[in-house]
C-alpha cells in the first residue's frame, strides 16, 4: 500500500503520464506558538476538482496535465492566507529531481555534506485583484540518508527528505511584505501510479513532530473491508538515519467535523506495547469534506513535548459531485473559468470581502 522511498532516487518522469497518478512535494514550517506555513507543488493533486472523478468514470487524466501549487499560512493556530492555484498543462519538465517549475514559481532541492536545502521562489496571481504574490521559502537541515529503494513498483511511495531542519518564509504583495514565518521545517514527497482512491485506504492520518534532536513522523492507515490496518512511525535523527517502527493505535473520543469527517481528539501510539507518542489535536486549521489539517501537541514517553501538524484524509470522499462546487470556490484556475466566490476563500484573510466586491464591480463594469 505505502512504501518509504529513498532520497537518492527522483520521481520517474514517466509518472507524469500514468493515468490517474499523482506526484506532490510537501514542505512545512511550525513554531511553538502555532505560527506556520504549508507549501505543496504537484502534478495530479488528487484534490483538484474533476481529477478523481475522471478516473472513477474510466477516463483518467494524466498528472502532467494538472500542475498546481498550494500555499497556506497560519498565525497563532488560525488561517491567515490560503491559495490553491492550478495552471494549464505546459511542456513537461526534463526531470523531477533537483529543480522544478510550476507556473512562474520555482523549487530547488540540494543535498551535500549531510545537509538538505530546499529553496522556493514564489510568483503567483492573486484572485480578485491585479496584485502579484511573490516570496521565498528556504529550508535547511539534516538530510535523510539514502535507503534501500523498495523492490518493484509500489502503488504509493512516500519519501521523507529531511531530519531536523529550520526554515523561513517571506511573502510580499506587490512588493510589500505582509507575512514572515520562521520555525522548524520538514520536507517530503508522495508519488503513485494509480488514483489515490484506488490505494485501498478508507482513512489515513499523518503527522510530524519536531523534537529537539530528531523528527518523529507517524503514518496511520485503515483499509476498507477486512484488510489489516498499516500503522507505522519513523524517527529521523540529526545524522539523517531513519528508524521505522510498527505502531499500535488507540484513538480518543471522536468529533464530527462540519464536513462530516470523524476526527479523534487525541491519539495514543505504542510500539511493542510501550508508549511511543501521545498526540492531542488542539485546533483544526483547514477543514473540508474529505480532508482536515490540524495543529497538534505531542508528548513522548520521556516527557518531551512539541507542536506539530497532523492530517486526516478520506480518499473515497475526494472529488464527489455534491462537494465539487464548494471545492471549486477554493481553487484558482489561472486560465479559468473560476467560481465567482473565489476571492472570498483565497488570499490574505483580511480584505476578502472587499476583493469579492471589487471583482463583482469589475465584471459589472
């Protein structure tokens, strides 16, 4: 179902032609105060309207036809900026390793001397305005050591790229700085040759915890039917070494989100019967009918604590017809068409109503 990839192997270029497949690169920052950011650039992001639906109808699209970028910024645990932008299919990249370009934004990943560096230069239009969003993200820290690649071609390959790392993000609107974020950082990638909803996962939860000298990441999956759940954690040390641990999971009381997802308030994780990590989901920062992102507080058996990110996803609910109009309100297609409500859900949190009104007036004029 899910295998851990090796950092010295890039995403195969022919994956961009795999019907219904996907490849996304993920980076995040988080501070103890709950400030943070998440940046995702992708080909065939499963959450884009119409992508999963096309595969379910037997007419899957190719990942290379659907490039996108997603940026979210949080201040003290509350959403402060959001943008999910989709671009027209362009000439395919020559490689999916060191450097990539999505729209006008570029991403460069380098490894050397046991260190991993990710640099992103952002350049995006902002829905409802004539303004341009520009900025830069930089992550530097321990490089995860290369590992033996999986044998064969697993349907889903997850590759953590960094151990303990630090990062910074600066964003500008028409040259004026409106956001700065610094904190512990993390970078990984996911790739698959079959649609996300065909991986046999009913529900998955993922989270990462930045401890002082290492990174803890958990990956929990509950398959549909009678198949056995797959729950594991990885520990990535300051030297880049990675240890995988099989986990037992105890879910706390579950709440029902506005979109109908069951969200546990806490998770207790054990390894061979012994405590491994306790996670409390303190705040939902991004909610939808198939996906939640949460700010979390975690504690190890030794009493170490940290603030990190957690995610919950229901692949079978991605891109269903009843939800699609609402998802379109949050996706900016640079070539159009777009929902008239798009400015109300994208860009800086402040001023969204004014941007919506401005768009209406421009269309009327």
